[in-house]
């Protein structure tokens, strides 16, 4: 991405005033229009993936104007009774770009930038916060790059290309004059010399998409700030308005997993610009990732009531007992990062033994909770008999609300994927 963006910025100046920078259609000159090529176009944003850029990436517009005219041009001027006249154009000036302007609309605000013939690239100002809305479109296909129409960036480029020619015009006119003894008729020539300016007004329009807003995360497992030691899978849901290039997870500063949902392909456009598209092809090392095909409005789980794309991320997490910290780096396709961290209390699983002195024959121990240890009810591994009916009822009474709550939470999370 960075290399393609640098390339496109590097060729920006060469696309201004070339004879044919972008392979425009060649036209036949006429008496009123000598341009063989007259082209004005919006080329690409830098950076850009597919048709998407980011408000964090300070995007710049690369545009092009081209003009080609003949060194000389000659046109016949028809005459009925006399020889045909001739109109000749020669000694052309270099083409000029004038009255240029870029007008772009973003988040309901229209900005206008005056452009000269050498003003490229153009820095865009994509500041402002998106309003809450319900018409976010999502055009997503796993076979092609996702085009996420989060915010529209509509732009129109206008300008005029002009060139001056020297000209001479020779014409013949059939005239009659009263002469002595009669009327004499014949062809008389007329010559005209001067300068003429040819003008061509051009415009180009295009709409891009802009990724906006921070990413928000919800831990699915563990849902609380404690877990048992050993191997366990960490599970998160990210709610995003910008797509990830990679998500990495670290434990105590050590990388333990990472996953990338896309591979990127590069091609060359008609103006020589490098175009990048992303193709859904998830892969990971120590982690898996999956991006939903639908947007959602998870207003209970995020800070703003807007549409988000749910992203599921899971990683293997082998941890020893103690106070532990986990951090995640969410890197979007334009190299901007969102960072997340969470601290956990990791404890060894405890084996419980029956309290014979207390007369508990069922082997069930009720342990009081604390800030670091949640209440737990366990049957002793040493006792194989079935628990008494009273102990079973007690276990169900204590565990059922927790199980139902966890199931409800996970079901809500799963509906986003």
C-alpha cells in the first residue's frame, strides 16, 4: 500500500500537461476545434484501496490534464464560382490549463479548491465527525475487494484547456462591377491574418468511499477479568467502520497470534497509476479472523449508535498463574492503528476435597468469593458417589443464572456474524 501510494504521488506532476497522459481517445481536428486530445480526469487518491480511502490517512488527489494539437492545420473553404479558399493554422503555443477548480463534498460540507495547471497532488481536508444515520450501504463479496460505503466523498474537477494559433485565410469571391460599356464579373481574392485561441471546457466527476471512526472491541471469552491457567482461547468481537489489514495479540509484550483477512493485488491503471485492491482471503498464525457480510447497529455494545461491521477474532492463549496483561493492535489497510489492552487475574484450578469433619458426605464445597476469586461450587474429584439431592439443587440454583446469562450474551454476539 505504501509503495503504491508513493508511486502515485511521484508521477502526479508528470500527468499535468502531457500530450496524452492517460490514453484518451484521439479526435480529428476541425476548423472550430483543433484539439486531437483534450482530457481532464480524476486519477486516484493516495492512499486508496479499491475505491476506498481513510480520513486518518490525509488523502491527496492525483489528477491529470492532457492536450495535443497539430503543428499545422489546413482547411478548404468551398466556393461555387471561384477556386476554393484556404484557411491555415500554424505556429501553435503550448497548451495552457485555466479556470481549474476541484469541488468536493464530505459529511455534508462542500469545499472548493482553485487549481492551476501544475497543482497536483491536491491535499484533501476530511475533518469532521459523521452523523448518526441509517443508510450505510455495504457492498461486500468474499470474491472481490469489499467496497464499504461508510461516508461518501463526491468530487467534481473542472477546467479549460486553451492554445493560440497564427492563421491566414485566403478566400475568393465572385463579384461583378459596372464597367464602361457593360458589366464585368470575376473572382477576387481576399486575405486575412491574425491570431486565434482555441478553448475546450472539460470536467470529470467521481465518488469515493471513506473509512471513518475508531474501532470498538467486546471480549467474548473470557468475559470477566479472570481466567484459569493453561491453554484457553481468547475470543473477541470488533465492531468496525474501517477494515483491518491485520490484528495482532500480545501477552506480556510477546506476540502470541496474528491474523489478516485480506490479500492485496496491484495493477497498473491507464494513467500509469498503481491501483490496489483487497481480496478476502483470511489467514493467521495462532489466530483466526472472520468478517461479517452484513453491517449492524449494536448500540448496546458500542459508544455511538451507528452501523458497524462485526469482525470475529479468536486466538490461542496459554497462560500461567498471576497478574497478566493482554494487548491487541488493530491495523487498518492504511497503516493506522487502534490499540486495546486488558489485565487479567490468572489462577491455577483448585481441587476441592470433602470436608469430612463438617460431615459433608456429598463431597460438595461452597467457596466464598473475593475480588480475585469468583464464587465456585465444585464436586471433589476424589469422591465418585453422586451428590445428594439437596446438594444438586443447590448447585443448579447457583449456576443456572450464570449459565443463562452467558448463553444470552453469546447468542447476541453470534448474531452479528
